[in-house]
């Protein structure tokens, strides 16, 4: 089995029924990377257009606490995509719990978590203040030095998205601190300027 192409995903995502979704959720725990990745991608895309993945919320929440970093990433990303269907406001309790992923042992999981927060900010503004607060409290020096610049860039992206919706001088100042402490190259600075524009 090969990784699905984007056109294959687009074609399949609209054909999923309840049984297929249940199988895909099961396959998220599959050891085979390709099967697991395809299942994850299909569920992620389906979550953007239909609410029928939302009933698996508790499974995704449990994955956030998995010993496997990839499972933690799968969990938070699927939770975030399903916030659009979260009429029960389950994210109210999940988001504070999920902040532990900012301190994950794997820097890539931290990055994926911050990117998930960016998606959340774009889907639902109700969590902007909490997200901004937690990101501004985050001690970037706790991360391996080689990853700091990438993580700072991810954080700037989320904070800039929030700041665009509701300008906040403290947030803008914090973004300035991240930029000045990041030693960004020309490409990084250009990316930051685009985020803030």
C-alpha cells in the first residue's frame, strides 16, 4: 500500500460511511506507517467537511496522553479539526490539558501542537486568549537550541493570527521579543513579515 495522493484523498473522503470511519479510527493505532498515515489523513480531511468523525472525540483525547509521540500528534490534530462540530464544548476541558504538549519530550511534537493551535485559532476564536497566554508563558529556552528558531516561528504564526483578529499590545511586544531573540535569516524575516501583514 502506498501513501494516498491528494487527489485520491479528495475522491475518497466524500465516500466514507460510518463503517469506513470506524475502521479508519482503528487503523490510527496500526503499526504500519502508511496505513496509519492514510487513515489519519482521511479522518483529518473528513473532519473538515462532516461531523461524523466527532463521535470519536474521546479516543482522540486519549491519544494525547499516549507514550507514542505520533499518537499524541494524531490526537490533538483530530481534536482541533473536530472543534467545528463541538457543540458540547468538550474543547473547554481538553485545551488546558493539551498544554502539556508544549513541554513534550519531542520537539517535533511541540511544533505539531503549535501548528494545531494555529488551526484552532482559525476555526474558533473563543480560545484565543488562553492560547496566547500559554504561548507567551512558554519558556523557549527549555527546547533544544537547534529547534528554537522553528518553534519560535510557529509561535509567531499563531500569535500573529490572533493579533490580526484582535490587536493586543502585549502580544505584539512578545512577538517583537521572539523576533529579536530568534536570529532569523532573511527567509525567516520575510516569513514573519508576511505573518504580520
